[in-house]
């Protein structure tokens, strides 16, 4: 059964109007000689038809409620879409942040591992150097004073020049 715009306008029914398909709304809009394009969304065409029918007093003011509700629903859907986009963007940001954190931790771990290896190498080198030094040392110096080795430094004692002797001895002890 094809939609007849003239018949609908003679006996308008709000419930029937609300259930019209886009093609039927296009036929009705053409019959009302509205300025529209077929490529427009169904809701926009429906709103144009509602405005014309209410203005021509074919439908009552209650038809405007359909228009407002549908516009409101569209706005809600748009808001939902925007929220979904925001959520997706935030999820992507979180994933990127988690990946960055993971990469930073891996880099930190590699750096610490490298530092530990370097320290270990340095310790090995120090140990080798200490071993080489201990092998090359002849004898460590003794801490005590050996008088037998240093007796030649003591001046000869002469009774006539006792003052010179003590003076020379003092100089020797200071050294």
C-alpha cells in the first residue's frame, strides 16, 4: 500500500505521522512544496514537515513535542558520541602512558644493569692491580728505627768541641 500525501493531509494522524518512513516523509514534503534535499537526514525532513503542518494548523501543537523530543534525542546521541570519543581518546592516552612507563622502567633497568657491570669490572681491575702491586713490591719499609744502619750519620765525639757535637746531634734528630 503506497503512501498518499493528500489523503494523509485530509485526515492527519499524529501516530501515523510519527511512524512514517523517510521516503514517505519526502513525498509529504514534496506535496507541501517544502525546500529540502533528499540527501537530508530523516529527522531534519521530519522537523521541516512538522513546522509546516503546525503552521498550516493541520497538526496541533502536540506535534511540536515530537520535534523537540527527537531533537533532544539527537543532541543526546551526539553527546553520547562525543563522550565515547573522549573515552576512546583517554583509553589511548592511558595505553600510551602505560607503554611509556614500561619503556622507561625497562630503560632504567638496563641502565642499572650496565652500571652494575661497570662497577664489577672496576672492582676486578682494582683487585688485579692490587695483586700486581703486591707481586712487584720487594720488601715493605719497616716502621721501626734501625740504629745500626744509621750509625754513620752520628758525628764523631770530641771533648774539645762538645757544643758542636750536641748541635750536630740535634740537627740529626730533627731530620
